[in-house]
C-alpha cells in the first residue's frame, strides 16, 4: 500500500509538472541551430532521408544506434540527458523517459502531419500522459518468426519452433527483458491454466512459469542478439537458422540473397510502436522539430516503412508506398483496420498495477532481474 500511495503521489506530481511544462511549449519553429543529435533504432536514420533533411534544414545529423530499449534509456540518460536532441523510443521505453523527465512535452500544432495519424496513434498511453503529448507516433509493426528456408523446409506456424530441441544451437532471440512477453504470449495459448491474459502483466507465479520455459530454451540458443545487424550476420554465416526477428532483418537478408522467410505464428505476436521524442535538455530544439516534421511526411514515412519492413503512422503514406512499390500499402497493413491493430500485443512498460485492478503484477525492474536469471 505504501508503494501504491507513493506511486499515486508521484503520478499526481508528474501530472501537475506536465501541465506546467505544457504551458511553456514553443509556439513556432525557428531556424535550425546547425546540428541534431539523434538516438535511434538501427535503420531509423538512413542516408536516404537524412541527406535531404540536412540539405533542406542546415541541421547536420549525428547518429547513435541502439539495439534495445534498455540501451536506449541508458544512452539518453548519460551526461544528465544532455547528449541527444531526439530519440525514437518504443513503447517499453517511452514512459520511462517521460517519468524520468528525460523528454519534454511536444506542441502537436507545430507538427502538420499530426492530423493525418491513425486515430489509435494520436494519443496512445505510451506517449501521452494526462492529455500532454510527449512525442509523435512514428511507425509500428509486429515481431516475427524468421527461419532459413533451405534448412527448415516446412514452414513453421508456431512459436514452439524456437523452444524445440530439434533446433538446438541454431536458435537466436533478442537480448532484451521485453522478450519475456513473447514467451508469456506463447504460454497464454499453450498453458491457458496459467491465466495469462496480457503478456506484459504477469504475477509472480506466471513469471516463474515463463522463466522456466526460457531457462529450458537457454541451452538451445546460439546467441542472444543485441543489434539487428547481429542477427543478420548470424543468419548469413549459418550459425542461426530460426529465431525471433523484426521484418527489417528479413528484408535485409532477402536483399542479400539469404533464403529466409518470416511469419506471424498462430499464437499471434508482440509488436512495437515507436515515438519520436525531444530531450528535456535539447540543445537544438528547432532542428528537433524540423526533423520530426521531415520524417512524418508521407514520403519519408513510406521510405522508412519499405526500408525497415514496418507500417507508417501517417495514413497518407499509403499512396506513397504503392507508388514506390505497388501493393506495398496493403502488404504492410498501412491501410489496417482497428481490428487488425488490436491483434498485436504492443510493447508497454510492465508496472505493478494489473489491468484487472489488482496490484500484484511485476514491474519492469522485476522483469530485468528475471531476464538476468534466464541468461545465467
């Protein structure tokens, strides 16, 4: 109860602080300051759209890539949070950055593309608190099952393949505590008696069952990958033949003529929805707004989507995608219905408060400890 009261107090104070901060939002975007420090997922600041931005804005882009949300949060907090201007945070990092005061409220009236976002992504709970926007939803997509079609000739339809001893030594999965949710989602289908209804809301007994499964998987894993390029290299060398991946790796490998295929298994999939956020201590706030406006245009949204294999948040990107690659709008679900969107279990920061009103779920710190237990 003490912890819950403290959380309520913190939430209340945070909301009051957010309202005060919102009153200080910028009212216009001035001339760029000449530089922009970006912390992003690998592939999110590609020269294809970075170079035109630099030419148009005069803002020189300096990039730092990360392989996990934990690494992203740690990097943005280094040096008192003064080392970056913008960050492409996923749902399992965004709230940590908001409540950690690492990012500032954003004036959505300075982002013309905001009005064209999917309704579900205009003010999602992972980047909007008490009506205050701390970022602009960018792109989203599912975490997929990927395999080498030359060595695994029968297409798998279940996540069971990455827990199967038949593939010992050639399995790879992300090195990330949020990977626990993938195992939880699998168990919610294979062991319904555990009562897992949300893979991000786990009680201790449910977590114990998930950790047990992941410990059984541990000796089967060739390597836990940190960067997308790590997994690409594993599949190129043949050291890995099946694993959890992003569509980006599958597209990259196919472009390199590596025989891989990917799918969303019958149990469904977890997924991500990313947000561009601005540092509380941004030294180049005008370049930050100019950058967000640039990457939210339909053209860059489409370029990013086709490059990474994900889905744009801007609904007007659909036509651009079909122009660049006919049929890609539907292929990448850029015209997805709300029903499809709701089938993906999007990353979110685990907290003690369960969605059922109980207060016995494990928070993210507990997830981090559980992940370390798995890897021991």
